[in-house]
C-alpha cells in the first residue's frame, strides 16, 4: 500500500506484466506505435493506441485478438489463468481484479497482448451512473487496464473514493461513471467493456467502447 501527496490510501494491484507487445509492438497488425514519442520517453512500456477492431485480420494470433461478445474472463494471475471468473468469485468493494478475456468457443486465453488486460470489479449498483449501469450487471464493471495518458498499467485503487489511479503520473479515473477522468494528466477516460451475468458466469457483451492507449482515435 502506498500514499500519495494528499495522503489518500492507494492499494496497488498486481502490476500487469510484459508480454509479446513489448517485443514486437512495431510489427503488430494493430500498431499505431508512436516511435518518436517513445524515443522521447525512453520507457520500456510500448506506447500505442489500438483501433476497436480494425487492423485485426486473419493473421492475428488468436491470443492477441481483442475481447469480443461471448468471451468469458479469466485471471491474469498465472497460477489461475484459464479458470473462468464467476460472479460468486467477486466480493463487493474488493479492489479490482486484473483479468484477460477467454474465448471459450475456441479455448483460447487472450493473454498475448497487454492491451487485452482488463480491470474487473463489483461495486454497489446504486453507486453506478445510469450509463455505467447499462453496460454492467449486478454491479460488475470492466475497464481497460491501460492508461489513456501514456499507456502505463492502471494499478492503483483509491478505496475511500472508489477510483482507479495510474501510478505513472497519478491520473485518476472514476469507474462508477464510465471511467471518466477525475484528475489528469490523462484527458480521456478508460475504455469500458459491457458484460452480462448468466448462471453466475460473467460474459462479455461487446468489445471496448473506445480505443486502447493514448493519443487520437486511430483511423
Ligand atoms: S501513464 Fe497513466 S498517468 Fe501517465
């Protein structure tokens, strides 16, 4: 647990890990790599944004395909990866869980791209905005785990405010209200993803509602 300048209690989530993206980002079919900016930042995290679905083609490896309707969710934690997460696995107001999509029809865990990493959480339904309720079920919400400022993993949970915080430059996002920015430097909210619950199973109903990463919307 860490504390920021204003002494809010921040709970750190397990940090998302390097995946193939970090090695092959420049060749990725979805790549909108910001080469100059990356050189400027000189950080290990690839900085890019992804279109919602364009750029994915027949040659895209199944484990790198973006989440889609019908996918289930599984733990990012390696020892539990492949285990489908159920509603009964989530405790209301627990810190968000880092998860990845699971294409159950083809038995593919989509963990080949860090841009598929998702924050999954159960909050009291009454705290959710009308818009957020539309894409959630029984208080369960899901957002991209990749910061829209410069692509860091969003790993902080500000428990008393029930917000997410990116540790890189302290952008704060409100998961109760569509992932909007509470404070920058990020200027765009976290992409959200719709879900429904059937017989205790959490099932995605679409893909992210916005592009992953930073910068302008890819063409
Ligand atoms: S990368 Fe998240 S605040 Fe800068």
